[in-house]
């Protein structure tokens, strides 16, 4: 399971940044290996990409196993990304705010604030090879606890090989700093495959299939799954970790090249809450499987 964490949930939005970076690599003109950049004419500046998105999700009541208690959760997430593609170098920054309402854990009602920021740098060595570096930090804590108690860092170093104009494979190493542990290195594997003009295999939101029309307007569909690993400081000394797998199906409508809205349904399973103090587990709750429902609004320009 550890090897899946970085690509599925690293820093909440690393997969999205990787997907945007790879898209820019594919769309920007390739460098001529026989004519180094210094000898080429200065290429035209590629327009920057700015993307905004707003997510809403509701997880209904589910039983906490071996207890008489139930738990439910609502969350809302806003993120913004700025990506500047280039012929050789692509860079970007991304910010995120997430509000989580969790009712039913060992601590009762929780109001979690999560703030995150990340940077991206991608370099193309040739028409086949490129590298990506992502680094950032997240602060997540109950609103009665200082955000600084819930700070952790993450980073990814990835090499991407372009097998064909429609298939990219990536591999590398990621570091994920759990709040009360500091030794988490993981291997990373990634695939982006444009199967047809409309159908692609992607890891941008979940790992799965996405169907989008060739035209600027029309319906979109997606199906896939992922793993979520959430952690936040409850007090100065206590940390709560929430882990679960989920499958997701979505349907959306793209109004034009800039705006898209979609709804989704998820099924959460293998759910658990872990409570840690000073790096040691002090408690654990297993939670029944449950559905989740949500909506996403996206804007890119």
C-alpha cells in the first residue's frame, strides 16, 4: 500500500499538477536534438495555464465497528493552479484550501482546516525524456488547534518516458512526511495513455478511464479508483489519520473550452481512523463501507 500513496494522494494535488505538466510537454513543440536551443530561433512564448476548481462532497452516516457510534463527513475544497509551459522548461505553483466537517470520531465534532501549497518544475531533455520535481507543504488541524501543529512536507522526483505521442510512463521517488514521523520514502509509478481521441487512461483525479468529446462542448464520463490518506492535528500532541480506498463514477458537461461541471458518486471501503500521540498509536476505529456524493466545478484559461 505504501508504494501507492504518493501517486494516489500525495499532497492532495500532486497528480493533477503532473497531469497538467505532461499535457504541456505534449502540446509544446519538441526540441531539435541536432540543433541545440542556443542555435535555434527563440520560440514563441506558450500561454500560461490557470485552473480553478471547487469540489463539494458528502459522506453519509456509517457505523464505527464494534461500537454504537456513527460517523459522517462533509468537505469542500478550492484549489488554484498556475502553470507556465515551455519548450524545455515548465514551472508552476498551486494552492489549496479544504474545509472538513467530521462528526463521530473519538473526538466528536471536528472542524478541520487544510491549507496547502506546492511548486512544480519540469525539464524536457529530449523528445522522449523529461523530468518533474514537485515539492510542497500542507497544514491541517482542527480549528481549535494551531495549523502549525499539523504541518507536513512532501516531494516527488519523477522521470517520464514518452513511449509514443499517446503514451507516457513515469517512475521515480517520493517523500511523504507524516506529521509525527519523518522517514517515509516511496517508489512512484505513473501512466498517462490517450487510447483514442476521446478516451484516455489518467491519474489526474483518480486512476481510471476518462471519456471527453473532441468538440469543446459535450458530456464527459469517468470511472476509476484511488486511495486517500488524510492526517490532521487534533491538539498540540494528538494526530488523527484517516485512510480508505474508493471507487468513483462521474458524469459531467463541458460548456466550452474553459468551463466544466460534473457530479460523482463514490464507494468508500477499508476505512479506518488511527489516533497517534508522539509517534505512537493510541487508538484505532474501523468504519463500515459507505457511499459518497459530490460535485465539481472547473475553469481553465
